[in-house]
C-alpha cells in the first residue's frame, strides 16, 4: 500500500512538472537557435528604408540607410534622421540629419550633421563652433548601448523590460537569465508557423521609473526562432503633466519574413506602433529591408565614422562620469582639448584674432629668422661689393 501511495505521489509530481519541463525545452531551443545564428554570422550588410508617421501632421521617409556588422562586436551604420530644432529661433521646425556611427567593442563614435551638408567635405567653417546643435560629434567609451544605430532588426535589445539596458549584444540566453517568464506557450499563427509565446510579469523595481509594465513576445520557431511580435505596455510611477492616468503601449510586428538562403530567415518588413494615449502623438514606423548579405566581404561598404576638422567632439566614459572631455577636432585627432564646458565656452567666446595669436607669433619668429639667416647676409654682401668698388676707384685716381 505504501509503495502504491509513493508511486501515485511520484506520478502526480511528474505530471505537474511536465509543463515546467516543456517550458524549459522550448526556451532551450530558442537559445540554441539564437546562438547558432550568432556563431554563423561573421559579417552582415543590410540596406533598408524607414517611413515614419506621427499623428496626421508629420510624415517622414528615410531612404538608403545602411547597417553592418564587421566581425565580433563591431558595427557600422549610416542612417537619415529627423528631429525638432532645439534652437529657439527655429521653434517647431523639423530638421533632417545624417547620422554616421562606429561601434567597436565598447566604444561608440557618432557623427550627426545636417542632411543637406552630408558628406562633409573639408574642415567646418569656424562659425559652426557655435552651432553644436546642427553639427555634433561624440565618443562614448565602455558602453554596450547602441540605441542610435538605425538597427532594422527586432532583437532582444528592443524587446526587453523597461528597466533593462539597451544593448546590441543582448542574446536570448542573457535575456532569459535576467527575466523569468510567467507563461510560455506553443501556438500556431494564421500562416501555420509554430510560435513560442512568452509572457513576463509586471513588477515594480526600486530603481525603475515604471510603476508597472507587461511584456509579451512571440518567437517564430518556423523562422529560426526570430522574434515576430512584441507587445509592451507600461505606467510610470510619476503621473504625466498631460494626464494623471498616463499609460503607454508599443507593439512591434514583423509583417513579412524572407530567406537570404535556405533556412536562413530575416525580417524583411517590420512595423512599430507606439500609442501614448494621444492620437496626435501616436507614432507609426515601418522598416523595409532592400538588401541583406551575410558573410560577404565584398558587400561591406562603410568605414569608420570620421569627424571633420573643426567639429566639437564630446568624449565621455561610463566608468569615469566626471572625466568628460571636449575636443575641437583636427586632422584625424583633436587639436585642442578642454576638461570643462566652461573652458571650451571661454575659448569659443574669445575674439577670433586671439585664437590665432600663437600662430601669428610663430610666423613672426620664422620671418625674423629668415631675415637674419637669408636677407641680412645678402644685403651685407651687396654693401661689401659697393665699398670694394669705391676703394678700387679711389686707388686708381692715386
């Protein structure tokens, strides 16, 4: 009897454990597919277009963007962007920018210039020193963040809880190790694809700005485990100035997958819908990939982001937040560096002629040296010849 009771209890425990084991197996398969894809991808070249609609008032199309992976933890990108002017004289005006960036290991280089002035040929006019809102350069060291890269993919750095750090290196393994799902379910979508739907519980974290959040992610097993849908809603701890009950929701959906090779899928068209409770401010973004090349060295087109001479470049280090540097860029390197914004401002506010005073003094010294070494000997030689002729003429008369 005792043996029978133990057997029944064991069977019940095994029965209740089956969903847990099933969940673990599904997650393990997603991680395996992700790690296999990462290991196979050495280089990647993607060309894509982006269309943005904000309410009924703003429509913006950015064509010909490029995003690349150059080996492990190296990325290059070039994308067109639009942002409201921060200049009080141009309030409400939307400006077009070209953004060029490099990400090497943990160092990010970013160049932002007006779209109509790209590519920058030659040094910037000194007047641009005072127009840092239109021409910007930055170096950020010891970071994992690539939140300004125009990445056309829906990756786990996009589909992560609001307290997570946005990182291009975020793997499925890191994701599931950091956040335990409350529900894992295998489904089938309208196209007959196998979907693993994962749900995360909403909880308040001490250092988070969010009072609550909810997150549901669909992984498409039939498309190599790629993310196919992501739905995230949130409510902040502090009420919005516009609405005390402000909540937000963002949904990202892959509308169409395509194969670059047999069994190698990528999200050809992705749509983002951001609902912030105000129809006039709702955002719709559609990204369409036109070219997708894996491990093809000949397809790589972008080099390192290069700062034009005359650009003000701000250098920051996440491990040394108090050690910000301000550079005035020269030919491939800084010509002047300041350790405080006040020092840079004082230099920029000086009269133009004082900036070139060292150069003027140097030129003066060079000119004086030339007089001593070249001009004066010539004059002295001519005087000697005249004196010699006068002596010869005087001796002849005698």
